[in-house]
């Protein structure tokens, strides 16, 4: 049998299985695509998942201030 598949990050889509993703620095707060455009003041502050995804596509991090904290995905973390 192969290794178990880790859950994908809601923001960047990579399979890190971490509560705070080392690839985009999004903190899993249980939000899903249903409410992706709403900032709730959760662990990610008022940042919505939709905005975090846009930031990741532009800056490579869920918010520009985390650009220096993230790392590139490993081959085993790709979707």
C-alpha cells in the first residue's frame, strides 16, 4: 500500500495536511468554498478565502506579509 493522501489546503490546493500551510501560510479555519468570499475574523483575521487564493496567485502567499515565511511545495504535496 502507498502512503495516505493528506488533505489539500483550502487556499493553495497543495497536500500539506498542516493546520497552517507552509506553502501559502493559510491557517485552516474550517471554511469551505461555500463561504469563500466572507472574512469572518477567524484565525486568518478578516481575510476571506477568496482573497487569500487571489493573493497566493499573485504573491505566492495567502497575504503579502507572509511572502518570506512560505516555501515551495515538495513533489509529494502536489495535487
